């Protein structure tokens, strides 16, 4: 009996030791899992922009944009500048008729849609009086002092019909969030040094400003136009705020009206395109 008890105790001891050893082996394996998970490299903004740019296509990638596809940063900006600089230039007087086509109300061919207010107004009411619509330079013409001369002053990619009084309120202010409601402004806001357009065209405004920054680089007799993150830029060739414009580009992607406008400009007037309407992800890829 004593021998049997001794063998039983030895078997229990061996079994206990084996279980402990297996437990000890299992614990480190569990502890190692989090360490393995943290070894993956972080995803950078540049990598995200590159992946997004590679994933999005337009009808013009194999032709118009073929020399820009796959690029990012300054290389992309430089390539796009070369591409979009090939354009037919309009006189300032010719802008009136061009805007009647580019900004035509899709529900009423006799009217245009006003940028900031969203109002549909008769094409015949163009002029400078109360109740008229006029030619708004979204990139304020005093920011770089290009006026209405042929070139940036007549580039219809950033010229839009606006109510005369709302246009006066906007003046040459930079773009930013906040302020008080603009009378008859469709939800637009303004304060002493900035203007915020209504939500439906925030992205339109951003993409027009950034088109101008790529198109006009200072090599054709005009100022080098660039976005910055300031307001009160005055007569300097800058427009702000870049951080806000980038957010607006994300918030309000191109809609059917904006895409049609880009196509009409390309087909019938300037024969160049706003690349940020075709590829809004290129905003992040450059800036």
C-alpha cells in the first residue's frame, strides 16, 4: 500500500509540473501579441494622399492629365501648372456672355445662379445697380494687383455671377469661418477681415482659389499667386486661409453644377480645366 501511495504522489507531482510548464509557455505568448501589433509603421498624410490620388480616376487622366498622374507635392503642382497654362484668354467684356453660359440655371435657361446667395436671376440683369448681378473675382483682384486685365483678371475659372450688394460686402476679404449673416447672402457670413460663403459652395470657392494658385506662378508677367493661412492679406498676392479652404474642399465635394461649369469652360471658352474639380484629392496631395 505504501508503494502504491508513493507512485500516486509521484504521478500527481509530474502532472502538476507539466501543467505549470505549459502555463508558463502560454503566458509569454499572450504578452507578446500587443508588442507585435505595434511594430506596423504609422500611416502618414503624404502616404494617404498618394494612395487616394492613385485610386481616383477621371475621363481626362490618359490625355489631358497624363503627365501629372502619379505625382504629388511640388512635382504635381508644377506639372498641373504646365498643363492648365495652355488656355484661350478672354477680354473682360467677353466674360459677361461666358458667365451666362457657364453659370446657367439648370432649371431655367434664361437665368444664372448667383454664387454666394444661390439666387436664380435673369441673365439680362447684369450690371452694377442694386438688383443686378456682376462679375465677382473670387480671388480678389487686388490680391496681386492684376485688376481686370486679360489674364488672371479675366480667367472665368474664378469669375462668378454674384449679387451686386453681396459682392460689395465680400469686397476683397480673405476666406475664413465665422461672422454675421450677410443680407440676402443665402447663409453667407462676414466679419471685419473675412468672408464665409454658404455651405453649398464652400468647396467651389476653395477649388477656384487653389486653381489660381497653380495657374499663376509669376512666370507670365503676373504675380505669383499663393494661398497662405492668414487674413488681411491686402494687396499681397496671397489668399487665406489655406487650412479652411482645405477643409471646405473636403466638406463640399464637386457637384453636378460645378462639373458642368468646368466642362463648358474647357469645351467652349478657355479650353483648360480646373484640376481640383476633376481630382479634389490633389488639394491634399499638394498642400
